[in-house]
């Protein structure tokens, strides 16, 4: 499945919710099923700066693909960050850098987040892009 197909699948999953609170509740419920990070990875290196709640993004790289895992003490933060991790995990550094997460606006998520939570999402995207760029520089 291409990264565009994954994006489209996430949009199809999130767009049916007409009420933004129902959509956010769904995002939170999705995140509850995801494993958390081990405490050893909840360190400043992986902490997203500028987010109201503590949010960590743990990156890894294998077989030419980037992978990302999110964890947070706040369910909404973990849920929204996990959407980005899901989109970009299993993708090449080139694809991670190429595709912006505009689908979050398309489905009405970013519009209903507080400015601080939007800053946190921006920080997640920046961390993901920086990691992908680092891997591209190493392998390129």
C-alpha cells in the first residue's frame, strides 16, 4: 500500500463522523489499543517540545523504512500523534519527506484542537521529517 493509499484510508475512516467530538472520541479510542512506549524511551531525546502534555515520538529505521511510535499522558495527544505515526511508519525517508499530513485538516481534526495541541502536532511532524532527513543523509 502506498503512502497516499494509507492517507486515503485514514480519511475514509475519519470523514464519516459529522460531529467533531465524535471524531476526536474515535481517535482517542483508536489510541487506547496501541501499546505505550517503555519508560526507557520516555526521555528528552524523544520528547516533543511545545506540547501541553508530555508527548514522545520514538523513531526507528530498518530495511530502508522509517517507523514511528507515539505515547503521551493525554489520550487526545496520543491519538492525534498516532495518526501521523501510522501514516509515516513503514515508509521510505523520501515518502515521509514528500507527503504532508494535510488529511488532518481535511477531516476536521486540526480545526478543533487547541493552539497548544496544534503546536504539538506540528512538533510531531517536524520530528518525523527530521528523522527521515537524517536517514536519507545517512543512506544517500
